[in-house]
C-alpha cells in the first residue's frame, strides 16, 4: 500500500508491496502520488517492465555514473569497457539468466586466472545490484545464483636477491630519470607498506622528517592515517630530487614504468 505524508520541506511517499519497501521525498503532493503509483506498478509488474536495454549499455551507464566517482575509477572503467565488448553484453536485461553468467565464467576461466574472473564477476554483480535496487531495471540479480571461482591462496613470494640486482641494473641510479624513481618507489613501498596510489600522491608537505612520519590524507578506506618512516625510508626520501609530488610520478606512469622495468 502507498502512503503520502506531509513534511516540513516536501511530501514523503512510501510504498510497501510484495515484501518490498520504497520511500522518497518529493516537492509536491501530486509528484509524491505519481511516484508512489509508478513504484506500485513496477513492483507488481516487474517482469513486464524489465528493461529492454542490453547489459552492455547498463555497464556503460554504471561506468559513467558510478565508477567515475570512485577513487579506483580508472581500473573499474577499463574492466567494464572490456566486459562491454563480450557477447554477454549483447543480452537484454530482461533476458539475463544465471546460465549466461555460468557460460561466461567457463569461457573466461580458459584464458584468465580464477582471481581475474572473480574480480570481473564482482564488478558485474555491482552493476546488476545497482540496476535492481536503484534503477529498477530487473527484479533480481541473476549472478547471485552463479558459483564463483575459488579464491587463490594469497601471494607470499618475495623477490630474490638476483631479481633485486637485475632490477637495479635496469633502472639505473639517476633519479632525474622516471624509471629510476619508479624503482626507488618500489623500495619505499617495502619500507612503508604504502600503496602505489598513496606513494604517487605524497607531497613534501605530507612529510615530517623530524617526527619521521608521512601523513596520508586520502587512503583507500577514505580515512587519513600517519605512516611511520624508518631510517631507510628517510634515506630514500633524501636521495630524491626536489619534485612535487615527491616521486614526480602519477599512478598510471608508475604502473607502466614498473611493468616495463620488471
């Protein structure tokens, strides 16, 4: 049933049908009534009004409207663009079934590692959940019933001394060169356990040499934190040319340089 209630700054419409509850505040009573009627219709006729848009179009919408606002936007958008070129993207939302995703999973496991397939399934599930909860394009997430690949054991391999020496030779020791600074950032990461994105955003204003601490204002979980700096970390910083940001690299350039160096 729908209920319309007057608030100080608008009208709240509430709908409760078939175990689903939806609520929204609108400027006028008429808009609230129209919205409530539409929601009741969508709930009662979910299968009939399911979107005729393709899954690919919905993934592109998610990349544009949702992924672009995340700190990890670049990689998620790249992943969604890749998925949008797969044949599963051609299936209309109203026709999506678990079998489409199990077939996609089995195809991908022939060419990708289980961890990569799992990450792509997580991204697609996020798109489908948004399409169900907020965009009301589907009544359920068909991926929820599809088995995920087993998570691989965490990596625990360390670089060997021979590998470290080869990296050092390839990078060189001229820190005016970006490749050498990418190698330098690798050692700084070992000393501080900082993420690549945190290292590339580090400015000299964030570093307190006297207190031996680096202040991170933007982290993966959104909360600032202080990172203790070891004697070796301080030495690495002091060897760098005075650039801004500290390592003179962007996340994308560090990633590309490190892959090339490795």
